[in-house]
């Protein structure tokens, strides 16, 4: 019998050989661990992407369905908006047209006042034995478009075409500007022509001729 040999050593050797055999058996499988871990990560990543894709597709489908439902209202809403804008436009045009009618009438008033003042002024100048021909020129500066606009302002002080509108709201302001830009400017007020002031009489107002 070998010196130092005993059953304990035999048992340990047996266990060691079993372990060696197990290691030999498991080594190929263990070597696959890195690859298996990588495959697991890849599959998990693919599954996560698939879930995200499916969720996104569902959300897109829901959004498009909601958009289609909303879009079905657009024709009606557009018609309502177009009619409202057209009413707004037509009303602005009507207001402007009526104010132009008022200015035409006030132009007649201005011309009558001018003629009366001219006749009175010429009569006054004649009574003083002065040349009345400068009266027409002097009166012309106080009549015409400026006088007509003043009369209009006196009849309706502080008139504003967009008075009472909420112009602080950007949407209201944009709509108002959009429509106002398309309102055809009314024809200018036709004010009767004034009598042209005569040329100064050289014998009266002309420069003194040197001899």
C-alpha cells in the first residue's frame, strides 16, 4: 500500500475527477454565454422597438381618424366663415358707400355756402368801391374737400369704421385687415369747381413800371 494513501484522499480525488468531468462537459456551453447574452439583448431591443412601433402606429391611426372626423366639418365651417366674411365685407362697403353719399350731399352744401359767401363778399367789396375779383380766391381756401370733411365730422364726431371692434385680439385684427384690404376704395367726393381767381390787374396791383 502506498505511504500516506487513505480513503479521504481517494474520496477527494473522486470528487475532483467528477468536477473535472463536469467542467469539461460545461465548458462548451459556458463559452456560448457571451453570444447568448448578446442575442438576448438584441431580442429584447427588437421587442422593445416592435412595441414602440405598434404603439406609434396605433397613435397615428387614432390621430388620423380624429383628423378625418374633424375634416368632415371643414366644408360647413368654411361656408360659415366665408358667409360671415362676405357679410362683413358687404357691410363695410355699404357703410363707405353711404358715407360717400353723405359727402356728395355735403359737397352741395359747401358749394351753396361758397356761392352765398361769394355773392355777399362781392357785394360788400362793390359797396366799398373796391375790386371784388379777389374775393373768390380768398374764399376758395375755406371750402372744398377740407370743408366737406369738417362738415362730415361735425355731423358724426369721432366716427370709426371699425369702432367697437376688438382690435386688441390678433385674430380679430387679422380678419379686419384682410377684409379692409379688399374693400374697394370709394370714388372721391366730387366737389364743384371754384371760380378761378382773376389775374391781378396790372393797373391796380401790378408792379410799378420804371420809366
